[in-house]
C-alpha cells in the first residue's frame, strides 16, 4: 500500500488541488472512451465457462435412456434435501433405473455435491442459469425437465474428467 | 412598434424559452445519467424509446404518480412553498440571458433575449441569492434534523460563495463598463474573451458557480451518506421533482452565465470578416452559444463524476481563504490591465 501522505508533506501543486483535479478528470475522461462492460441481457446472453454450476441435470444417453442407476447417493448427499429418487427394475444391462427423479429447484443450492458423488457421471451441473417458475409446483423439476442429451453436456463432462 | 406588437413578441419569446428550458432540463437529466454511465464503463439508460431518449419523460411521469407525503411535523405552507421558490428562481433567471445578436424577422428588429434589462447581471445575482430561501425553507419546514442540517449548510455555503462570485463578476463589469448582458458579450469581441483576459476570475467564478448550484464537489446540502437526502429528505412526488428540476435548471443557468460572462457569449472570433450572409451568421452565432453552453454543462457532469465531495471545513476554507482572495486579486489584475492597455 502506498505511504499515507500527511498534509505537511504535500508539495505546492498537490496543495492547491488544481493539478490533482485535472489528473483525476483526465482519468475519468479516458474511462469514458473505453469499451463498455455492460451485457444487454435479454438480447445478449452470458455464456458461462465449463466450470459454471448452473441447474443440475440428468445425462441422457444417445439411445434415449438415462445414465442414472438410482443408487440414491445424490439424494443422500444433498445438503438441502432437494433430490428425491425412486428406484425400479429394468430389463437393461444396468438393471435399475429411477422411476421418479425430482429436484426441488426452490431448495437446490447449486453446491454440486450430487455431481461429485455420482458414480456414473449421471447427474451434472449444466450452464442453464435462467430458472423461472411462477408457483411452487412448477419449481419441482421431474425427469421430463431434467433429462438432457449427452451431446449438450460435453463441455461439463470433459471438465469433470480433467478436474474432478 | 405598438405596445401590442411588443407584447406579442415578448410572449412568443417567453413561450419559446420556457419550452426550450423544460426540454433541456429533461435532457440534461438524461445526459447526466449517460455521462455517469460512460465514466463507469456502463451504457446508461437505453430502453425507453430510441437509445433511451424518452427516459426523462418516464422519470418525470414516475415522480408525478407517486404519493405526495407531507410529514406531520412539517410546517405545511412553507413545506409546499419551498419547491416553488426554487423552481421560480431557476426559471426566472433565463429572462436576461442573451442567446444571440439582434435578428430581423418580418421587418421587426428582435433581440434574442426575453428581457433586455440594463441591470441584467444584478438581476441574476439577486435571483440566485433568493434561491437560498427555497432550500433553507425546505430544510427548516420539513421538521427533520437531516433536512435542517442540509438547509443550514446550504445557506452558509451559498452566502460564502456568493461573495467570491460577486467579486469575480466585478472584474467582468470593469471591462464591459455595463451591467447589461448584451453589452458584456459585445465587449468580448474577437478574442477579447474574459477567459483570456482574466483566467483567475474565470476559475473563481466557475468554482463559485459549482458551489451555488450545489453540484458535487460542493453538494454538501444533500450529502447522501451523512444527511440521507439533505434538504429534500422529506419531499416526494411533484415537490421533489420541483427541486430536482430546479437543480438542473440552475446548472443550465450557471453554464449560460459562464458562457455570457467569460466565454464570449454568442461570439465567434472574426466571423464578420469571413463575409457570410447575415442570417447564416446569426444562426452560427446562436449555434456557438448553444455549443459553448453544452460544453460547460458537460464540464459540470464531468467534474461531478470525477471529484469526491469536500468536507465542510474544507469547503469553508476554500471559500473564504482561497476563492475570496483570488477574486480580489482578479479585480486588481483587471484594473492593472485597464490602466496599462486602456481597454
């Protein structure tokens, strides 16, 4: 930090303000000409980096089946108790699948624990930050809203492989 | 000219000036928001209308539909009167500011000033002094300690700076040998602008003008961090809009005065030597006046967003120990100029 100047240490030009005021005004004038940082939101949207923790989603494989095996770990680890999983059996290789998978978006705190704990990389945080609902029932996202094709989540899956 | 012709011409002038006034005040608010945004690397209002140009009307409309609250402890007549004093003073001053030289329209010789008063400068000084009453009444009648402190500060500040303002103007008057604004502008023919002849006077006048209009570095009467809103803490709706508009109208007045007194008014150096037609010359000169005024207004905004507020003791120190002696020095300087060069 710069040494604090006492009044007696100031030289003549600093004491009559004028020079310093002109310096300050030149600085603000330069700032006026600099590019603006504002992002005009509804028209221009923020594209978050892969490390961004938006709303949690379930990964849907290309054959239309979710990766999730309904182990319930995410539900267990969730500090806000936002996730509810009901398991059921299936003929597929993975044998179990979530019959019902609900995340209460009013409770979710976007901590990403569910993603960290998931053994199948089946639940990941997306880049979606536009969460709007007009009543409490709408805020409970079922499988219909949670399933996202794996192609759209490549960035995040890549990021998890590198850094998780 | 018959009395009726004079009356009609004056009425038209008043209407034009008032219309221009309201528009410029509205757009000054818009301009201020834009400049503040630019200084902070933002965009500023750009949603209402093309590039946000309708924003000031939206602002005013919002203020007008709000509830008008009068505090229980307030002195109601004075509380209501205060914003009207502020507004009246701000708008009445426009009468004597010359926007350009005389023009010839339909055979009438019209001066581009509402009232060509031979004591115009005195009139401006008197009215701006009255402006203190608006703020002081507002502070006192609100029945709130913050408002009271704001009002007290304002009166102390305006009285202090009026002294150096008056003395700076004295320098101009010595040179022009007249109190009539048109004569003062005519005295600054060519490059004989007062800013060139008496730069010290220009600085003291500009600083005093900032203090008189309660603009930042000197906006202690409404210092938000200490006094909530200062003298207009207890005002809302239309009355608040009154103070708000009066502040901006005062800024425009101050800019016009600075231009008239120091920047040569409508003068463009040596434009009559170029040989343009008379009409074009007048248009250019009025344009020059508007341009200079806008430049000064930009200075006001630019300074506001660059410099932090002075402390109260610093304000008084600068007013009495720096600005006052400097303006006296300026008078001596002008007197010496007149003695040596016989101006």
